[in-house]
């Protein structure tokens, strides 16, 4: 083989190798950033902090404009992108109903998990406008059903922009009994939408709606913080 032919072969080999490496890197990236296939669920109306950030920025989570347009989501994506993709996995197991014992004050939005810690940060999270009577919707993706849902709203005077959420900041405003797997409104994708009527009188401005969803298939407790603005 002459020198010219050898050089051409080396170049073709380098191109093929580069393509293989690029494809492998893309596949690895897709695997790392893909939402969990073990579907669970979260609040979607008003949306939880993690779902809301994923819904707005999941297609463009590396966009630097997020830092100024949506700074609370930006800090959450920077802290742990994979946690944000796994917006449906904010749960604990074997809590045994002792939610306050399992989750310390200041860590309610993350359920005390390091991977979701950015969700606990006080700040100007984007809010959903609601009336004092509104409907809370949880997406039960895997049709776990529920032993119960408990919906709380922060007391008037609590400031989500400067205060981390504690148990004493919450008022229980709605509670369900047992909800069978698949009971509710069929989702357009997978699972079921569970709608809960909520009444939270005497509130104005920015508040946090806090959910405890005790799944019925296992001792698995899901938690979420949704930012709302009472009109």
C-alpha cells in the first residue's frame, strides 16, 4: 500500500471512530437524562416545582436564558439535572404514616432527599394563579391508587420567597379516603388524573400547596410543593 492510500485509510478510520464515539456519547446522554421508566407521579395542577420546571425547560434545560428568566428553576437544574428529569420520583418508602418524623422542617419540598434539595430553596418560584376554591390534580402515572391524599396550604403571612417550609407553616385544607387504582379521570398519556376539591379562604398572594399522597400499592409516600398565587 502506498503512502497516499495509507493516509486515506487512516482518515476514513478516524472518521468512522469519531462517529461511533459521538453516537455512544449521545446514547449515554439520553440514558442519563431520560425520565424514569418506573412511572410514579406528581402534582400537575397546580404543578409541583419539579414538574413545572421540567414542563417549561425539559426541552431546553441548558439554555442560559433560564438563569434570568426563571432563576429558581435554573438553580434546580444546575444542582441535579437527573433529579429534574425524574420529576415523578419524589417519594419515600416505609414511612409508616409518620411524615413529620421522616422529613425535617425546611426539607418538605425535597422530602429530605439530597437529590431534590434545590426544591426547598426559598425564592421567587413561578406561580399558578388560583381562587380560594380550586381543584388540585395529581397524575397517578402507574395507577398506584391511594390510602389517602392530604393537601395543605401555607398560612397567611408565610413568605415562600424568604422562608423555607416547615410543618407548622401548613394548614390541612383537604383530605381524601381510599382511592382505588384507576379511579379518577383517564390521562391522555398513562395512568389516571386524581382531582381533589380544595378550599383555602383568607389567603392572598404567593403560597405553597403541599401534597402528601400515600400510595396504596406499597408503603410509599409521595410529596410535592406547588407554588400558587391567590388572586
